[in-house]
């Protein structure tokens, strides 16, 4: 098969790395790609992901058999619908189903209509009404912008003053903040659970836990993710069974019955409470950096199952995960998630990636001649697999130590929760 991969981050590098291992792959092309992806694919870095006409033209010229969409924005923007209309197979949901991530309020209303367990909530388009609700409910409380904010549109307010200030903060988030969602604060442990979904066929794809806060000890501002590990110890076989029965399968049925069947990977962000799993949010793509640890553990042919999902034959497939543990440590530019410097040189990536069980995925890099430099906030995903979390973590941090990038930083405690358990 000729495959086109859309995206340029660490998630897409991991996808390219795993797709390149498929015996079914003929050609892999990426738009726009990055220096790591270029090790496995031909990158067309002059085409923006917003140019659907150009993407369709590439598909025709390159005789593309499958398009794999990495990030959420093109899906919410309807790229899958456009490609399907042209007769091209796509791994990723259409615009209507992608509202699961594109609108948090859409998902909450779907949960309410179909008795899917989630946090109690209110929705508001006026700041004063939102503040009144906050005063009545008290703190801690969670405030979210309705639309896409690249993982940064959420405020967990632990005091009433923080919550009242957050109302104005969320409404100031542009188009994503025209409506605000205010939720009860759920107590428990967070888990990321992934399933491949083909209409109503649901195939589990593994669990992970990520670290959203910038600094050790879960301190500092929320980020797009500073590291992850898989599997999640708290996500037992019984929790998986309940999540499928109470959350994921009812969602797939609701979308199919509503005329918008879901095809792609469905990422359920869960809180494991004393009452069982509750849905925090859905994402309509692989998590980043969760994708990196999942694909390190995946046994078998990724291309085969992605193609089956896109073509409606998922019921014939199986997914097998190695019993090993995987961990990824995000190396970010100093200042992230605030302002940070671009263009700083990075050395030692090849040496780090040469260690046993280690792969370094490029998340925000570019080449200046032969020199690798930082080109984003989250820059490298240093990823390792081991017989257990402790071994995987030791390998990952041994690799981090070989990377020479004075302008970067990382957390030193990724997977602390798993090790504590």
C-alpha cells in the first residue's frame, strides 16, 4: 500500500516508525513531516494541513491507498469527509464524529442523552452566569473552553478565587472560548484508554498514563504532556470491561445510530473513581505522547489494523500488546508551555537512540544544514521499553543523559505513580 501520513509531531514520528515496519507498505509519504519522520518517509513540507485541495492532489498523484491523520485539527476541519468523497480510504473520523473532541459540550450532551458516566456539568455563554454557578458549586471545580485548545483549554481551580478568575481566562480563549463548560471535580486516578472503532466494532488498543504538569511532583502549569507510560496499573481487566460496556461502546452506537459512524482511534480520557470509570473527555486521535509508548509495545502490523479500521473490516483483526512496559520522557524547550527560544542546537540524539530498547521520536525539530535544532515547545520524546516500568524508566533516563541540549528540560519523575504502586 501507498500511505500518506498527515502531521509533524512526536506522535506522527512514532506512527511513521511503526508503519515503516509493515510488509504491506510500498511507499510512505508525510505532510509536512519532520527530520525524524524523514528517516522513514518522503516529506512534503511545503504543503499545509489546511490545504485540503493540495492533499487530494497528492493522493491522486501518488496513488495513495490510505491516509492516516495524526492530529485532531484536520479531522475537526473535515479532511476525512473530503478524502472519502474522492474515494480515498482514511484512518480518522469525519467532521460530525470528530465533534467528540472539537466540542466538549457536544460530548457532554451525548453523555447526558445516553447515560454515559461523566462529571456533572453546566454550560454557559455569559461570564456572570458562569460566575454565579461557580459560587454555588464552590471549589475545587474544573473549567474548560468548548473548542480545540491543543490540550491547554482546561483550568483545574482548587479555590473559589481561582475559579472566578478562570471564568474570564477561559472566555478570553478566542473562538474556542465562546462557550464555557464547568464541571464537578472528580477524585481518582486518570487513565488514557485507546480503542480502534469501525462503526460499532470496538477493538481495545491499550492504556497509558501521562503527566500534564510541567515540573516534578506534578507541579507547574498544564502542558500538552511531559511524559507517559504504558500500561496503566490502575486500569485492570475489570476497569477495561466496564469502560467498554458503559462508555466506549454506547458512544460508538450513539454516533452510528445518529448517522455519523466513527472510524479511527477513539481516545477516552478517564477518571477511575471509587464508583468506577468516568469519562473526562474524548480525543479523536492517538494521544501525544501516549501514542509513542503504545506503539513501542504493539506487536504485529500497525498498517494492517489501521487499514481495516478505515475500510470497515476491523471485526476480522486482533491487537496484541507486549507484556513489557514502555515509558517516554518529553524533552521540552526551557520556558514551555510559556514563551521559549527556537533554533537552539541539539546533539547526541543518535547516541541516545542507539541504546538497547530506546527510540527517540522527534516532536519539534528541524534541520539547519546538517545541524539538528529545536523548533517547538515539546521537542524530543525519549522512549524506552523494558520488562517492567523500572527497567524502561532506567533506559529512558540513561538515553536522556546522552542528549546534549542545554536549552532543554524534562521531568525526572515520569512514571512515579506506577513505581509507587
